[in-house]
């Protein structure tokens, strides 16, 4: 999660370029995300670049009898990506070096699964020049970002042959999932992990300004659909503290927000996901209920 811009654009670009040059010297090791992206290919995911400025990876397993195949596409939305420097300077490249959503997508055994990067992530330097900086800073939950994500989801549905979506998003990816789902009628379930559900509440806790060009899920109309939601927060998360649920809690039933002990913002989520405790059993039961034919 980023905070705010505290410099003029020219100053920011100069400082970012110098920092990127210094931090890149002598480092050729692959990041965890680089290794996991290689695993995507190894596990049958195909890079999906149907639209400019946004990328996804899709796994559509071959099923002998397509009538037995799931008609639901499981989509994992990436978080905000590369961290800000000193909580004021956004990165030149928002591509993450570590991820929660990507390994969750890798571990999903459903026959139709997609990993969806956020706009401007995973682009080449040349391609990123046409991607507005606002899309990974103050406007990362803006109407243009929501619209582009909607278009990519439409393409993924068409390519996979699925009819409905299950959206799982970590951090800002969960925030975007809620904003997207509020505008669709084909979303069956939304699960957020360590996501700010009320941007004003999150900004107040962090002592920063709310992203001025973004939409706030807590201000959106309650969707009149059968969509089900569940929201998990890390008890030790200092980036998106549990208080970041804010006014969004007013529209939820008891049990829809779960605070998970001992988890931070990134740390521990993947291992917890594959655990077998009472919380994981409850989440699994919720997923099964959510996916029942209606």
C-alpha cells in the first residue's frame, strides 16, 4: 500500500531514477515473484495479454467431458505491488517483488484459474510509458482502473469458457475486487485478504491523505446481487490494520470479517492458507457454500 506524493513530478522522477540505478547495480538475483512466474508456465498457466497496460495468466485445464468442468473462474488479484520509498515516493515500476496472490493461484487445484496483475504491473519499461502513474498511485482504484480490470475479466471469462467469477484479492487487490464486483452480476464470491475496505478509515489510521482520485468501497452502493463476501484481516498488520474495515462493516453480517491472529500484511498468509485449523475449515466451508449451484 502506498501513501501520498510529496514532491513535484519532475523531482520525483529524478529521485526515483537515481534510486533505481543505485539499487539495481550489482543485483541480478531473481525475486520470489520471478521464480513464481516461472512456475505459472510450468503448471499450465498461459500469459494473457489481450489488452494494453494489464496482464494476466490463465490456466484452463483440459477436461475429458466439458459438461463436468467448472463454470466458475477463480481469479486472484495482485496487491498494490512494489512498495513506496519512505512512504512518499512511489516506485517507477509497480511490479511486485513478493506476492500473496500469485502463490495462492499456483496452489489452486480448480480447472479454471487466473492470476491477474494490477494495471501497469509486469510491463516492459517501454510499455509502461503509456501507463499513467496515477494508476498505481492516487488513482489505483479509479474508474479507468476499474474499467480496464472489468475488460480483462470479460476476456478471461470468454477464453476460459466460464460463466461466473470468484474474486480473491490481497491488499489493494481486494479493494479493487469489491469495486469491480459492485458493477457486475456474474461474481459469485469475493474474498479479501488484508485489504482496506474503507479508504478514509485506512488513511486516518496511517495518518495520511486518502487517495484523492480513487473510489472508496465504503461509499459505494450495496450491490443487489447474490454475491457473498468474506474479509480476512491480519491482527498484526501495520500496513492495513484491522481498523481499516471502517464504515464498510456497517453493511456486513456478523462473521463476515475475521481477524486472523499472528498475521501481518504479507507475512504468514500463504502458509496460513494451506493450514488446517478451525479458521481454514470455516473458510473452506464458506467457499463450498458460495459455490453451490443456485
